[in-house]
C-alpha cells in the first residue's frame, strides 16, 4: 500500500486518464483503478468522492445521471474540454516529474 | 438490503447545496455503498456482515463531510439559506405535520433561490400580477366602501328610506298613523336657506328635521344640546349647527350658542353644535347640511297636499323586516287612497307607490350597476394577467425541466413537485399582491381625486384591513389559477426521458397546445373588455357630438336667489330692470337676459322648474303633455344663441291676449303635428280662472336645456315679467365676447352693488357645467379604455410569446423546409397562419362573450346599442391587427431559419 500523500499527488491524473477512455461512474472508477494497478492502489468513498466533486466543480469533468434497464440510476462522469486540456498538461508534467525523480534516485530503479 | 440513502443521509451532515447537489451526493454515495455491499454478497458473505463491511468503507463521516463541503464550497448557500435549512430540519423532527411545514419552508427557499437566478423573469411576472391585483383591489375597495361596508349607524340594517320622492306633510302624517313596523319614522326637508347678516350673504344647506331625525342617525352634540320637544312648535326657530359649518362659519367659537341667525329673513336660534363624527345620510353622499332646523309636523304652512318637501327615514322595529314593512305600507296606501285620494293617488288616478328601501341601497342604488361593471372589467383584466403569467411559467418550464426531473428522481413524488411549483406560484402571487396593494393605494387616491362627484360614500373608501384581506385572497386565488396548469404540466414530466436527453425535451406538443389555448382565452377576454370600452367610448363620442342648440362657449350663468323674505313680485321686477342694463354695461358682455333657469344650470335628469301638463290645441283636442314653463325676458334666445324661428318674446302688455309664447319644436310637434306652429292659438298655462289663450310667435329647436343626453324636451317660453317675477327661481344668462370665466367677478360685483344681501353661491360658465355633465360617462369610458388597453397589450404579449415559442420549437422543421427550398415568405406565412388561427378562435369566443357581457353596460349607453355591430367590428379588427402585428417578429425569425442548422442537427 502507498501512503495517502503519494496517492493524492496522482489521483486526479488517474481519474482524468480513465475518463478519457470512456464515461464511467464512481464505483467503476474505483474498481478500474484497483484492477489496473494490480490491486496496489485502492480508493474508498472518503478518498474518491471529495476529489470527484472538486474536479466537477472546477469544470474538468461533468456528471450526468443515467438509468439503464434493470439498473439503479448512476452518475456517469465524462471529461469536459477543460478536463482534456488539464489531462494533457498533467500527463506532460507527470512524465517530466517522474523522469526527474528517477534521475535523482537512480535511474536503474525505475 | 439496508436503505443506504437514509443511512448516508443520517450520517453525512452536508449543508444544503445549490442545485440540490447535496441530495445528489447522498444518492451517489449511497449507491457506492450499495454496490460495495452487493460485491460482498456476491462473494458469499452473509448479508449482515456484507453490510457492515460496506459501511466500514467510510470510517470518519465528519471528515468526509468536511472534505466534500470543501470541494463544494462554491455551491454553498448563503448563511441565511443555511439557517432556513436548519430550521426546516428542526421542523422535520417534530413528526408528520412538521415534515409538511419543513417541506413548505424548503419550497419557499427554492422559489426565492430561483427568483435570484432569474430576476428579470420575476420582475416581469410580479409586475404583471401587481398591476392586475392592484387594479382589482383598488376597484374592490371602492365597491367595498360604497356598497358593502355597513353604514356608520347603530344597527344600520334596520334603517330604511321611503323611496317615492318627497312627501307632503299630511301624507307623512298618514304614514305615521297607519304603520306599525317602525320604531322611529321621521323625515327631513332639504332646503337652501339664505343667511344674511354676516359679511356676505351666504346660502346654507339646511335640513328642516322632524322630531327624532337627528337621534335616528345617532347624533351627539359637541356643545349645547339637541332639539327638545318644545323646539318643534310653530314656525322653525331653533337650529343645530353641523360641526363643519361651525368651524367654517364661526371658527369653532362656543359663543355661537344662543346666537340668532337670520335665515331667509327669519330669526333662528342656535341651541347646539353636532360633534365632528356625525354624518346624516346626505352627509354620507357628500352633501352634509350646514344647519339643522327643528320642523314642527303640525306647522300650518305644511298642511297642504301639494307641497312635496319631506323625505322619510325610519328604523324598523323589533322583528320587522323590509318586506313586511313594504306589504304593510302597500296595504295602508291602498286603504287610505279612498280616504285621502289627493294624497295617495296621482293625477292619473293610480296609487302613488312608495318603496321601503334599506338605507344603504337607497344611497348607492345609482352607482351599483356601474361599480359592478368596473369590478367585472377589472376581474377580466386580472384573469388575462393570470393567463399571461401562466404562459410565462410554461415557457420557462422548459428550461427547468431538468431540475424538476432531478427532484422527481431523488424521491420527490408528483405531489411534492406539484407542491413546489404551486409554492413558487403563490410566492409570485404574494409578491404581486404586495405590489398590488401599493398600486391599489395609488389607484384609490386617483379614483377619489378623479371621482366626478357621481359616486356616493366615496369618503368611506380606504385600503383597510378588509381590503387587505381581499388582496390576500385574490393573490392566493391568482397564484393557484396561473400556477395550476404549469404545475400540472411539470408534475407530468417523463422523468427518465428527460434525464436521458439532458433536459432538453419535454411534452412540447402538449405544452404548445396549452399555451395556445391560454392565448385564445386571453384574446377572447381582451375582446370582451375592448368591446365594453369601445361601446362606452362610442357612446361618449355620440354624447359629446350632440349639438346643444345654443352657444355654450360664450355663456355665463348666475342663480339669483331673490327669496320670498325680501322680495315680492314688484321688488323682483325692479331689481331685474335695474340689473340688466348694468350687466350689459360690463365690458366684454354682449347681452344679458333673465329666465327661470339657464341651460345646464340643472343637469343629470332633474328638470327643476315650473311644470304644467294640460293643453288644448288649435283644433280643440285636449292634450296631456308634461311641459316645463320657462319665463324669459326679451332677448333671452339671442343671449344664449339659440336657434329661434319666428319672433322673440317682446315686452308685452300685461293683459295682451292671446298671450304670446315661444315653444320648443318637440312641444309644437306634440300639439300641432306637422302644421306650421307659428301664429297658432291654443290653450294652456292653467290659472285659477282656467286655461289661458296662447299664441305661438316663435319656435326654438334642438335646445338641450337639461343636458346633452336629455333630448329636446317639450318647453313653453313665456314672458318673465308677466309669469316669472312672482316666482323665487330666477337666473341670469350672460353672453360674452370672450371667455365667460373672466367676467364672473364683475357679474358678482354688479349684483352686489344693487343688493349686497343676495347670496351668490352659484355663478358659473355654461361650458364648465356642460363638461361636468359628461364627466361621469367620460370617467367610466376612460377607466374602461385604460383597462382594455392593458388587456390588449397583455394579449399581444401573450401571442408574441406563444408564437416565439412555436418558432423555437419548430426551428428544426423550419430549417428543413428552408433546406428544401421554402423561401422566407413561405415561412412567414406559415407562422402567421398559425397565429391567425389562434387569433380567430379567440375572436370568435370573444365576440360571443361580448354579446352576453355588454348587457351590463346597456344602461350606461347613449345613442349606441349594446350589440352595436360597428363597435364590435372595430374592436375585433383592432384585436386581430394587434395580434397579427405581435406575430410579425416571431414570423420574421422563422423566415431566417438556417438550412445549415437542419444538416447540423442530423
């Protein structure tokens, strides 16, 4: 398990990346992160939703209620145009940052 | 499975957020926990344990709430809203009733919130409602003050008035003796008395009252005393002053008690002053007397059957009703007619009927119909305003569908949504009502100022508690009325369709139909109002187009009160002979003459004067024709500028026979059919020695002596010197070169130079009298026209909005048509055609309604029928033109439909 501080720095980037693929609801987002990280990164209600709401209020993502046959209504989030720009910028920064950190701590460990 | 929503809601202490985000968040988190729980269950974990595991996903609810609140800070409501929400939650804890109250509190808050979001929409809606409610409230307060409020007397419902004019004293005695329904039956003789001995002679309005008259109307004295039994003995000699006259004439000096006034030359002693609050029935209709004088019912001068002076008032005794009193009176009159036929039968032998009327009805009967008409008109206006607001709400409803859908989805049932929308309507209505009260206060003030003296009891009109309750009731009713249709529409939304489509769709077709129906109703009601206004206006035009038959623009009149106390026939003759040359010597005066009355000195249906009705025409046929005898001095017709054929009445020898007379055309028609009247000799002017021989020397035609609406009544003009000088009614007519108003002071001076004791309270220009005589119809038509103008505007706004909406909704269709080659003109026609159909439906219904509704104005019309086709056609064309005009902008928009839009949407 990673420390909360470590997760905090990257959660927005993960959410934006996942939503870039397809609109998804909150529970699915949590599961996707868990699955893709091989179970290494997990979010619960308390850690995921406040972030989602902040991103929504900042206009990066937007939620819409969708009801599918035989299912409960769920709020599906998708990227907004701003969100797409933010994602591109964050990806660039993340790549540059991790590269720089790797250089510092010794590239062979990367 | 646990109710996760309730679980989350109970733990997550979120503040109320804008756009219902708090509700959404609760639902989303609950959904997450439920999903978790299901995952655990799917792994075979028992339900109770699975629920615990899911719940454990949130360890610190407060921390979560804090973090969400931080993320949502821009959706935080202002502190006030938070406070309201806290109170609502408090209420909710108090059971079912509290929950309802909490719901109401929240609904009010939502409504206020949406008002802040759309201030323009609110302003327009509240303004519309405010004007509608305000106008209605203003007219209601007039109706309330005049027709509904009870009179300011003790047990006013028992007070009655004998409707049958004034009665001679012996007949009054018969009534008193032969009826038992009344605890009190008393009367008053309204007279104008000349008070001399002050600085200037004054004319006082006097009520010569029978015993108990003042007591009947709860009189109390400020100083002195009311009348005692011994005051009612012999000639009138004891007086009580009204408070107003006491202030006005004596500056409130208590020294007036015991003072003697010279009234019509007789000494009358003041014994008391009434208190400020006293108002006799005449006072209630703005004609309070200055002085009340005790009148002895046995006074010998009144014991004649032909002196019609006393008006009767009574208080019904215990258990008596108006109906029973009427039956008793009818029976008494029928019985007494055999004993005193001269009192109880008219000249035609029929019984002189008397109606026992409730006092209030008798005071307000003349305006009852007009006021009801105004109330009806203003009610229609309010309905139109409601339809307009309903239309606005429907139009806006489209934009709010998403919000409503969310609310409905998060557990708000139809009833809750209906309640929310109705709450919102009621808030609009109450705000409109508040504005309406302000409008009403202004309106009532304007009404009082403008009131053309036609409306009695107007002083009692006020925007008071009763009126406020009315305004509140009307506001609530209005709120339900205009809110119902949009609310029902809102509650019928198809939620899932709405959510899927992002809140753009709706039952557009339905909504469009409802809006068009509202517009049809608006047009119909506006047309009814327009027709009423049109009829009154048409009637007013007809009335003012009537030619008076004399030159009113250069005519002044003076009522000369040459009372019996100081003037006999000879004195009057001398006075007039000296007066006329003096008047004609005033610079700017062209001519002067004396008559019994000047045209328009009396108007409004009363023809004061000397009446005679027995004539024998030139062929010996006896003809009964009620005719006013008008004594005039030579030159009268030239002075007033009348259209005279034949000769004027020259100064004639006192014994000339046949007596030369001038007749009105209508009189000539009645007596001589189509024979030339000039030179014909006939009999009339009944004297003690029988009918006199009369010879027609001239005919005057089209002279409207008593008002423009009074036609050309039969009149007979005779020499004033021979027939008028012995009568106290005298008036001076003066023809001027310029504005007659300018010489009024000079007229007064000239008269007072001859006799400083002649009271001159009635010096006037005839054109001003003429304007007053049409002031009432002008008032009603102006008021109705202003209502109708507003109605027209509202209806135009309604059709504009509906057409704009239609164009918006059909934008895609229009674009496709444009893409397929329809040119702009074709598209304009399309929209105008739809507008025309709506308008035509409105007009058809409106004309039907108008034909029924205009019956209410029938009695107020002059020279126009209530179903006047010209008026109906004119207002229908006006309404139609305005409606089509209002559709032009939407149609023009349609014409600019862009074909590219059609592609884009595909």
